[in-house]
């Protein structure tokens, strides 16, 4: 029974953990890196076609974004998630594929003019559509018998609509007989007292815990009334005659901002500008908002549920405008009236927000308001750090807009909230693996748990592997830092990686054919040899 750490080890994004027991191969999360990669990440130790099951804690791309690539490389197993997570992945993975294809085409236009090799998207829409057919929706608290030796249960993590911590019971035949182990994967743990969604649930027991540590080195300030704080920023910006541009994740943060905007209007917190308009410029955010409205009973907290029961839409109000088409998006910047623009991505790395930044960063009357965590190395992080100029669409843009940050609006628990989550275990787990945090933060939080909770805590690196029946580390991962690579060379290598994956998948299929009739095996061998003969020529 082996647990190996692949992604989000001494890093914040790209969550991926590999579990092997008996003849089964399992992934928990399959996330995409966002921002620069710090350490060299180990590859999944088996071919994608050999993965039997994937369990997704929530829909954010840094936890689900490489599922289409896994499918592209031959995965055809089952993907288990909560109902809402599956619904959100249905739009987010298709949106991610669209971005991959759009950016590849944009770079290829430049590459063709410069006589450089064309790049290939990491995956395309067919891969996203294909992997979505493998989702298995699960209800919160439902005990799911996945196969002999594996059952799981999803509980609410309070981080995002549908987000979960996963309880996993694993059994394996050994020389000593049938041995068992319970592993808990925290996913991303929420702060509690969030608008719309429920507070995180506590878990009572586990042999091993894999937990996040995004804010494991700090405490959140006592949260202000965000509607009042937003009204202050709005009044200041509109008074200068500018726009308030809010880079926000399409799923989760955008809906929370709409909740506060509704409060500003219904509670008359901005009497000077009561008729202000809010543009949500993200087709993904529009679809996600619809999904929020479909999951009221299972996912909304008591306050939001009470509003719905009174016939009030918690995230709807007069003056809310949805921009879906590219023409509707472009028209926003031709309207000179001061307004709120909510657009993605939240870290300004892709999407329509970059166009709005291009049109507003140079304006002294506009404000750019950040309301979420900005990974170091992203454009959002650079702007928060005081960048005087940035490059957008090949053009240098001077930064004259007011840059603001609303502290405390976070979907991640702070050090005290994370500690309380650990203290809820009635018996100390054998080991707590600290992941999903910046390099030094994972080490600091592991040390904090050892000192304050008395738990055996360890911050694994990518490639570290543990035997869960003995608790011993059986493989040491890499501590190698990533060398800077040319983006075009990285993108152009995707095709060869796909070819290698196809070869691995072929071997997996061949191994599963053992025992078939000789006539069929011979026919299969002839087909493979014919294909090899073609390409050897």
C-alpha cells in the first residue's frame, strides 16, 4: 500500500497524489500548475491507461485541470466527485481546453510569421469532452464502495461549491492477512463564515492525513464587513470617474462578489451611485452562477438558503449585466460610464481580464481590486507587488491605476483554522503529510503541528513515497529546482509526450489481452507489426 506525492508538494498548485494497493492504481486530484513551477515534479509512476480511479476534491483547475491530458494519454477509468464538482468540471475543463487551443493558435500565428515550429495545445476540446463522460457523481456523506478493498466518503470542505475532503478506507492482502488503512485527503479547507456555502466539516479519525497549508504561516485579520469595504472602494473609484476592475475566479469568488454587490444595493450602502452597473465578463462565470442556483439545497448555508426561501436570489440584482460573446466583452470598454467589471482569470494569467487590464491599468481614475490569493510569478502577484509596467498582448502598459487588495477574502483556512481542523481528530493520526503550500510554508506548518498538536507531520517533496502499512518512506523524491525553459520548446514537446503515452497505453492493453484466443492475439500482433513497418519506413 503505497502513497506517492506528485504535485503541490512544496508548491501551491498542481495537486496530485498517487495511491497503489493490490493491483489498483488511484489518483487523488489531477491538477494543473498555475504560475511558475518551482520543483521538478515526478511523473505518474504508471501509464495513464493503468489508472483505475481518480478522486477529485473540488473543481478548481489546480486540482482538476490535467484530467483531459490524462484522458489524452489513455486513461479510461472512473472519476469520482461530488455532484456539484462534476457539474463545475463540466464547464471548467471545457473552458480550459478552449484556452489551451486559443493560446496555441495565437502563438502559432506569430510562429508562422517568424518561421518557428508550431506549438500544440496541451489538450483539446475532444479530450475535455471525452474525460467528462467518466465522472461518477456522489452525494455528500454517501459511503461509496468503489471496488473490493476501497470505499470512500465525501464531506464538505467549505472551500467552494461542491468542495470536499475525502475519507478513504483501503484494504490489501499481505503476508500477514488482510490489512487496512484509513487515509483522509483534506482538499482545500475553507475559512467558515463564507457567503453562500457551508462551513467545513471536521473528521474524527484517520491513520494518515494529507492536508493543505496555503495559509499555514499566517492568520487572517478579523474579517471586515466586505459589503461595506466594497462600497468604500466603489465610492472612491466612481468619485474619480473610473472603473472598478476585479480579477476573480469564475467559480466561487465571482459569486461571492455578486452576493456583496447585492447587499450594497439592497442595504443602500452606496446612496450616491445606487444605479451602478456590474458586468460579469466571463462565459464560464455565467454558467457557474447557474450551477450555484441549481445546488441550493445541498450546498448553500442557512443564510443563503433563507433568502432563497423568501424568493430572493442571493446573487442577483438590478444592474447586473452578463457579457457572453466577444463582441459584448469588447463593448464594455467603449462604455465610458463608471462601472464594475468582474472578469477571469483571478490571477490575470489568461482570459478576458487581461483585455480589461490593458484598457484600465494606465488610467489614474480606475481601480484594480484583488480579492483572492495570487501565486508568486503570476501577473496578479506582480501588480500587487507594485509593478510599474507590465506586458500585455505584446505591448508595454504603464500602471497608473490604483491597486487595492481586500485582505481576508480567502477561500483557504489560516494557521489557526487549519490547526483546529487537525485538533478535531479524536486520536492523533500516525502521520500528517503537509502539501499545497509555498516551499517554506509547508515546512513551517509541519513544524507548527509537531510543536502545538504533537502530531508527526512531514512536508513531502514530489516523488516521496511511503508504505502506509509500515509508515516508512520507501522512496525519496527530487529536490531539484526547475530550470527555466523556452515556452515554445515546452509546448512543441507535447506531441512527442502524447506519442510516448500512446505507446505506454498500447503496452497496458497488450497485458490485459493475456488469455484471449490465439487467433485474436495473432490478429492484434499483425496489426501492431503492420503499423510499426509503416513508421519504420
